[in-house]
């Protein structure tokens, strides 16, 4: 089973660039730009959480089927998208991130 890291990361970066360009062109406000990405992060996190819980239930009850492998595939794909968004988020808020991590 191969995972599509580059295409998914490209889609995330391309989507971010679209909203960023719209923000720079004053088509949307900064608040709207941030809200869009907060909603995207929320939706992707909920999908990842739901798929993870389904996988956990399948493993816990010993259900071995091709459905489990399909769900695992999508769990990893959605996780790749979330990691890509996390890297963008850390880059954008690197000053705050540095302050938080250096305090520890």
C-alpha cells in the first residue's frame, strides 16, 4: 500500500496559497482567512479521530477485513494532510512557537 504524501501536501499548500492570495488582495479579511483554516483543521481532526476510533474498535474486537485496510489507508492519508497543515501553522506562528517551546 503506497501513500500519497506529495500530492496531498501539494493540495494543502495550494489551498493555503489561494486563501492567502485572497487575503492579500483584500477579497477576504484576515479573520476570515484564519477562520477558514481553523475550520479546515477542525474538520480534518474530527475525520482523523473518527477513523482512528473505528480502527481501534475493529482491532479491539478482532475484526479482520479488507475494510480495516481501506480505513487504515484513509487514516494515514488524512493524517498526512493534518501534518502538512501543522507544518504550515508552525511556520506561520514560529515566533510564538519558539517562545512556547523554549520555556519548557
